[in-house]
């Protein structure tokens, strides 16, 4: 073979762009409205507070010997995750 490459059938060299054009869908808006951010922050505030109270109650119960400390640790991790989500929502 020389410097020229073997030719491919025309069906393989043509690009069918009809699928690309027909599958285009508008993207959803990227920004979240102020109202939606407020609602999310409110729900996260309630959830973080409830998880914090539950964590404290379970810590007290584990000191008394009613429940295990592992549950308190799990609740503390959940509270931290909710707090992190709240912090991100508030942008601080």
C-alpha cells in the first residue's frame, strides 16, 4: 500500500446528524429561585435542629446505659451532614 489509505464505504464515512438535531432538548434552568432556597433552608434548619436534639438525648441515654453510643455517633454524623447542607444553602 502506498501513501494513500484504503477507502471506507460511504456509509461509514458519512455522519448522520439527524439524530443529533432531533434529540436536542432545552436545558432546565440552572438557578434556583429565592423562594425555593428559602424553603430549603427552612427545612434544613428544622431537620438540623431535630437531629441535634435527638443526638443530645441519645448521648444522655447512652451515658445512663439505656442505649449504645454508636447510635449517638450515627446521629452526630447525620446532624453534621445536615448542618453542612444548610451552610451550603445559605452560602456561608
